[in-house]
C-alpha cells in the first residue's frame, strides 16, 4: 500500500461491492472510506460505527485510522444545548 486516503464516501464509491466481499451490509450514511492506491478498501458509518472492509486486502490499519477519524469527527460536533423552559403560574 503506497498511499492511504481517508475521506467521506462519494456517490460513485462501490460500497455495495465492498459490503458483499465482507459478507455484510453497506454502513449507514454518512460514511468515511479508506482508499488505498485508488481503491476503496474499507468504510465506516459515522452514524453508528458499522465497518466493512475488503477481506482480501490488508485493511486492519485502514480500519483503525477510519475509527480514529470517526471519533475525531464525533468529538468536533457541537453538543446539543439543553433548553430549559420555565412556566409561571397564572
């Protein structure tokens, strides 16, 4: 593996093929993918963390990097603020 790119999945990424190779289902969108030498070898859902990977490629390091990036993105999301509504008696 000469290069590895972590990016959000694009419409032309064949995640269905990758899921079939992994005997799984396509992760829920949005997904991050790991692309090695121009080919998607792993994907992770940023929604639920479900991962698929090419079982015929050394993809453990790519999956590890995908999970790390997924955690970074989750920690960067603004936390929902809790709204407090006070009601006054009439």
